C-alpha cells in the first residue's frame, strides 16, 4: 500500500477501502431532515440517528458551486486554490472572464495527487462546466452526465457510459441529470471499484422545491437508495454540499432584488462602477443569475468607505466588505474580487441592471444562494468518528480528511 499523500499542506492516509465523496449541490440541511421525517430516506436517517456521523459544516464564501467543489477536492479555501466564482473581472484586460478553465486553478487537487500515486480515481459531475476543473491533471475516469454520450477513452478514461448506466442522456434542467451521476457511481463501484470516487450533482431540484415538498423528498429518496447501495458495496461515504438554498422572494412570489448596478449608476454616473455577479453561468434559467453575493469595482477616485456604507444601508443588505476585509474574512483571493464585496440577507438577492435579468424562466418563486445564509451544509459519514474537539469549525472541504484520516 503506498504511503500517505500530502496535498496543499494536508496529509491524507491511503484509503483502506474505497472512498466516495459526494457533493449534493444546494443541499440545505433541512432537505435531509425533512426527507428522513417523511420516511423517504431511511439510509440517511440511520446516519443522522447515530449509526454514522452527522455534522454541520461551513461552506466557503461565496456560497456558489464552483468555489466549493474546488475547495472540497483541494482541501483548502479559495484564497489558496483561486476559484472564487464562475466569473471574475480581469482589470488588466478590462473584461469579464469565465473561471471554469483549469488555468485559473492555483493548486493541485487531492484527486490528481492520489491518481498520480497509483490510486484508481473516478469523477462524475452533473454539468460539464465542472468536469475540466475537477479532473485537472487527474489520471482516471472523469465525465459529466450532461455529455455522457460523448465520452472517449482519451478524454474521459471510459467508453460507453450510456451502456454502463442504462439511462439516456438527461436534460441539463432535470433531476435525472443528478440521478445519472449516482447510478453511474454505483455501477462503477460494482465494475471497477475505484479507490477514490467524487460525485457532484446539480441543484435543479433545490432551486425549485423547498425541503419537505414531494419533489424534494422524491429526489432525496433517489439519493438515499444509491448511497445505501454504495454502503452495501463496502465504500466509505462522505456526503457534503457546496452550499445551502433559501427562498429569495416576498409573500407575493416576486423575488426581492437589489439591482446594484442601477443603484451605483444613479449614485456615480452610468457605467462608472462595475457590478459582477459571480453566480452568472451559461445555465441561468432556474435562478435568473440572481444570488446573494456581488462584487463591485469602483472608479479610482471613488470614496470606497463612503460607498460601502451607502450600500450597507440599503434594505436587504447584510454586509459590505472592502477587498482586504473580504479576503481575510471569507478567505478569498484578493486579486480576483472587487473593491467591495456585497452580501445580501437570507431573503434578498443582488442583480446588476434590471433589464439584464431575464426572469421569464422562473416558473416558481425564486430560491437561490450565494450569501452567508447558505453557508451551513451537512457533513455526513457512514461511520463513527473518534472524539473530536468540541470547538472545531467543520468545513465542507474537510470531506477527504474525514473520509481518509478520521474514520
Ligand atoms: Zn451549487
């Protein structure tokens, strides 16, 4: 058995049995407890009842998908790995740049390090946007359900995924996109028995359905069935989430939105400041690119402190931090965030200009994430932990540490 592996300052034991780390996108803790209470998730119920370990952890800020998936697979916050959103503004080039290219990743992943040391590693994501980042420099199997019909041995380390899984390629806006990830994970465990598996779903259901609703319970029942199969196959399982999810609308069903670019245009002149929403991605139908986190780049002569206070006074804003404050408090890379970092309260989201948000795709009242309100996430293990310091602040990026070192 190879020796321990050190990645990004943390040392991990070689796996004694297969490890599966699962990132359930948008898994507010209440989805689990509600599904368990409804009798829809007996396996998770046993973990929560003490047969396993159930902790509540903090995800990284912003509470978005990519920064957190990258934190989980690197074991470090965005200040170290560099991925702090889907988008950032490159001041040198004067343009918004998508951050889904591995060249923006500043460190090695745990997956890549283990694969290079000889472990058999498999990564399955729902959306293809994460695949290249998660699979960076990794040898092994890496594919998305979104493009499961296009896999090749050269690019993905596997062929005929559709035949393996026995499902057609799901719609990118569907619960089946995540189900495909789980079913593929189980089939791979049966056929290849990877030493290390990382499964990452999509939050389509969580954006639409609150905890305890029939659609949510049905989704968690599907997850529960597949986790129980992985458990029966002898895998160590760690379940966590990239972020939580909350309702962001008023009693009338309309989203509570602060259009921050419109506001700054009114204060400073049109286009003088630039608001960046790092939630923006090519798949915006279910959230209209509205989340509880925004970056503001201000003109050089602006009084940053005064503008920060003005923004903080807007109803629905939770806090406004300067670049240095946000880099320290939220462990963010200072060179990839704005002059100001703006976080809205639980029920409020931040937009750019009103006319830039197409809300026609919102067929149900808005649920979204991005703020500190969505920072609490589950961290579950199908095994008991030795005694831990009571004051330890658990993070979702402790998942591999839990799975390899503590159980
Ligand atoms: Zn997410």
